[in-house]
């Protein structure tokens, strides 16, 4: 399974707010990412799916798991 690593810079699609991936959860074949961001001088985080953000720099996903 390939995932984006922590510290990857992203842009939230619904609001164009920049953020950073700070956590990853894998359940069965579903991957969700914790993204931390600032809005109105407030630190927030949200768990989202890959289709809800874009990466600013085309960063490659990392292979994880056992072979």
C-alpha cells in the first residue's frame, strides 16, 4: 500500500487552506490522513481522505507494509 508520509504539505480542496499531514490511519484498505492547519490564528486538525486534498509539490507516495 502506498501513502503520503507525515510532513507532506497539502492544500485542502474545499477551502484552499494549506496544511501538513501529521498522522495516518489505515483500516482495512482505507487510508485517512490527519492534516494540521491554521485558520484565523487558531491551530486545527482534521481527518480526511486523499480525494479531499492536493499536494503542492508532486510528492511520491511511500510503500508501507510487509512484503
